[in-house]
């Protein structure tokens, strides 16, 4: 019996580590990955969402600290990074309150379909490199919708906040770093609201089942993810943010509508198509750069 508990503990720890590593490196994926997987193995939704929220609060706060240490964001009082984080955090509390209210009254089907479609749309725009100019009204809209998603399902925050900032023209690494700051505040507020409504359970025995292994895995990933986002090329990272969002959104939506088997097949097909498309785009970009260099080289040759 103890051996089984240890195995489950380690598996959930690994889930927390991988989910948070993807989340902190690409700006999305912790709740969007961990919530569906925990539901698949049999944990009830009312148990999963608060567990993911409280573990993500502590891990996101630590991740934000490492991002600041690595220089992925500016922490001066008047910097745009601080102001964006403040706006997202303030709107996050409001959005989380609305999201939790909807989450405790609406059906699981409604919540999952809504969040999945939102993630797919934003992920597609990010993967295609769509851009518009940064503006505070856009930041306001993304912040509220993202927190609404977080309060509803424990996921869907990163794709909107990180993806929304990237769409508005912000640097990928700074967008991901400010997302970690705001997410720490939003997840804390969301968990407190679930606790206030009596859904979240505050006990050591309960925490040992989900919260603590998720948290340990998340903490282990924090310094590694902050380093990876520092060294990864921004353009490729941005494209991965979009592709990952689309794949996760399609999987969640497919599982809800068609069940596990069909959703896995659909997700694998989309993932393969996304990888092929990304490879084709990268190859074309490399060929274009090579042609430009060849033309420049011909222009610099002396006449015969």
C-alpha cells in the first residue's frame, strides 16, 4: 500500500515538474496540461482545480523570482514590465472572482469547451506570427479573460496572457516573465475564493495527495526554466507557444466531445502537422536568408 502511494506521489511530482517546465519556458501549459491529465486518471474536477491553483501560486512566485534574477524582466518601479504585471494582477483578481462564481455554478462541459476554444484561437494567432501594436486596452482585455479562464478551470491563463502580450508586440521572454508574476497573484486569489466557497480543502492529508507533489515538481523546474527562456531564441519560442496552445486546446476539446481515444488520435495528427508546418516555414526562411546573402554577395563582386 505504501509502495503504491509512493509511486503515485512520484508520478504526480513528475507531472508537476514537466508541466511547470513547459509553462515557465513557453508561457503556458501548467494548468492546461495537468488538469486534463489528473481528470483522466480519476480525480474529480472540484479536487483538481484548487490543487493546481495553490501549487501554481507558490511555483509561479518562485519562477517570477528566478526570471528577475536572470534578467528576463525589469523590476524598476516605472518599468513597463512592472506596470504590465500590476495591470494583469489587478484585473486578475476581478476576473478570478467572476470565473470562480461561474465555475461553481456552470457545468464542467461548458467550462471545458469555453476554455479550449479560447486557447485554440489565441494559439493559432501566435503560431502564425500575427501582430498588433501594444496598448493598455488590449492588455486589460487579455488580463480579464485570462483570469476568468484560470478561475473557471485552473488552466488557460498562460496562452492568453503570454500569447496576448506577444500578439501586442512584446518581447517573448519579457511576456513570459510578467505572466509568471501576475499568475502567482491570480492563482492565490482564485484558490482563496474556492476555499471561501467550501470547495478547496485545507489539510495536510489532502495536500499530500496532490498539492505537495505538484509543488515539489514545480519548484524543481523553476531555475531550469528561467535559464532556458534566457537562452532560447525568441522567434522559435514564440512559435512554440502558439503550437503548444493549439495542441493542448484541441486535445482538451476533443476529449470532452469525443472521448480519450479519438482525442488522442486527433491531437497526434495535429501535432505532426504542426511540426511539419513549422519545419517547412523554417526551411523557407533559411532559403530566403540564403538567397538574400547570395544577392548581396553578387552586388559586392567587382566588375570583370
